[in-house]
């Protein structure tokens, strides 16, 4: 418990440092925030009034203190692109990315473990060669390249899946309950809408998650092969225990510890890596919103998105530490000391 409290304390420090760096960099980049917010036709008097209202004439530490005070109250300011409160934009765009990341990150975990076990069990045989070769290709290929190929194959050559229609077909309007389209449709009793949403999310989720899946499979395979040479596995094998029981009960649990470390960071990284996939599939998500904000120098929206991504990474690290302590008693003893 003490180690978790320490982790939470360091998480606050990291997020505080991230907010300072992000805010400072965005304030010193070329361009007048007031002029960008009001447009080139605004008069100098209006621009100057905007600077006074938003404390842009104050020193940078004073500007940061006002901004941080608003953030602590849940106010990230107003977007200069959408002209809406950034908090409202986050509430509109974040659920789409969360839903995409859940489909791109959670189901591939089971396939990654399966491929890793198969590769280790059939070492230096054709299933192992196939998984390793596929892993090299998938890890080396960016997600947006997978997105383009999947779009061409299943959207145009074999048009069996929706391609660039967003989250739903135009004839559906989902009743917003919690923001996750498929879950909202299920809660509203619209199973046809939920199925349509599931079909729309398959291609972007595959494009975003396949590289991470094969990386985790390679790590699982390598860890299992390393643990196969341990003394306790040799002893269990000499006692005549079937290989399936050995793999499932004694070998898999310690072998997934390195994989779990990568899985947590991979799922967090999906939030930041989703912007090109969201752009290609016209997915109205947070990553796409953040990139558009950066390209148009929307300072308030950019700060908010970067800070949220920082929270996601910090949370993923803490969750990974907790899971590893549950899987490995040695880690619990080490942290207890």
C-alpha cells in the first residue's frame, strides 16, 4: 500500500511538471494567441482587450497560475477553433477514442498470449516461424499503413465492412448515455445500431492494435522459452506432468509478467498513436481533435489533450505495477521492504 501511495505522489509531481513544460512551450511558440483566437480582421483594441481578459499581458508564471487554477476547477479555457469550452469538446471527443482503444487494446491481449504460447510450444517449427515472421512485419509497419491497406482491401476491393463512415451509418442516431456508441446502443435496446457500430470499429481497431499485439506475442514467446530452462520446470517435467498443464499452470503466469509491463504502456500509447487512424477512418476521437488543435495553434485545447494523455500514461504505469505485484510475490516482498 505504501508503494502505491508513493506512486500516486510521484504521479502528481510528473503531471505538474508536464503541465509546466507544455504550457511554457505553447506560450513561447511564434504567433499571438489573441490574434489567432480573434482572427486577422479583429481591431487592435479588441485584441488588446482579449489579452487583458485572458491575462496574456502578464508574465508567464502569472499566466500559468491562472491557467492551473482553472484546470483544478475543471476549466481548460475556450477552444479558438471550435469556439466552445475545451471541457465540452473533451466530453464529446474523448469517448470515441476510449471506445476505439478498448477494442484495439483489450481483445488483442488474448491473441497475443495465444500466439506467444503457440510459438514457444512449437519452437523452430512452422507455427513458430509463421508467428515470428508475421511479428516482424507487424511490428515494423506503422498503424496508418495498416489502416490504408485495410481500407483498400475491406472497403473497396472486398466491400464487406464499413470504411470511412465514422462510428455509425448515417441512418442511425445513438441516444447518448455514457458516450460509448456501442454500449449506449445496447443500453438503449438498439441491437441493430450496436451491430452497426461494431462493424464500423473493426477496421480502425485492427489497424491500431495489430502491431502491439504481435509485439506482445513475441515478448510472451521469448519469456516462456527463457522460463522453460528454469530448474523448477525441469523438475515438474521429470515428474511426468503433462505439457499442457505445465504451460498453463506453472509456465504462463511468470512468463506474462514482462508482457503485462508492455501491455499497459501499449494501451496508453494507443491514445496518442490513434490520430492518423482516426483521420483515415473519419473517427471523431480525441487524438484527431488534439492534432487539429496543434496544427491550428489552439493552445487551450492542446494543453488539455497533452495533460489528459499524461494522466493516461501515469495511470497505466500504476495499474501495471499493481498487476505485476499480484502476479509476482517477489515484487510484493521487495516493495514491502
